[in-house]
């Protein structure tokens, strides 16, 4: 994941309208066609309401996403918790929320769960 982006969409037709989301998607596709070498192979777009965005994208959860981006070799929730200096149960709860909203996968590896980002490019739309 090259960047974690937060994008706020506003158009004349109203914030978050279906038409504005379509326009934003069309712009992403056009950019990929014009500059394929600078476009990731896969985007993940997670759309949250402004209220839900405030609840889901906390500073600590954003930190977890950045750690997973910076170190894709993290092989357990325990290792991630140690890396960010937080309690295991708190990190586990945050990762479950991120998984439920489509940001990460928790892959089974023996008895451990390994947190993995779902995409190279993550766009959070609200």
C-alpha cells in the first residue's frame, strides 16, 4: 500500500451523492489509463459515512495500518502489538474492527492470526 488516503468528496450534487462517487471512480480509471506505470494493480475503496469514519479511523487504527504497510513481514498480532507499544487485547479489538470494515484480513497461521492489508492502495471515502 503506497499511501493511506482520506478523501472527502464534495460536488454540486451534494456530498457523498451517487453521482459524485461515480465521477470519482471514473477519474481513478482515467488516471490509470493515462498513467499505467504509476497506478497500482489493485485499489481498495472503503466507503464510510462521516460519522462512521470518525469511529473507525482512529489515530491508533491508522497507526496499525501504517505499521502493516511499512512492515509486511509482521507475522502475528502479538508482534504488531509489541511494535506499536500497545496491549495485545486492544490491538486485537482494533484489528477486528478494521477487518470488519474491509481494511485488512486476519489470516490463520497455526494458532496465530496474521494481519495483512487487503490492497496495495487503500482509499477511504467519506
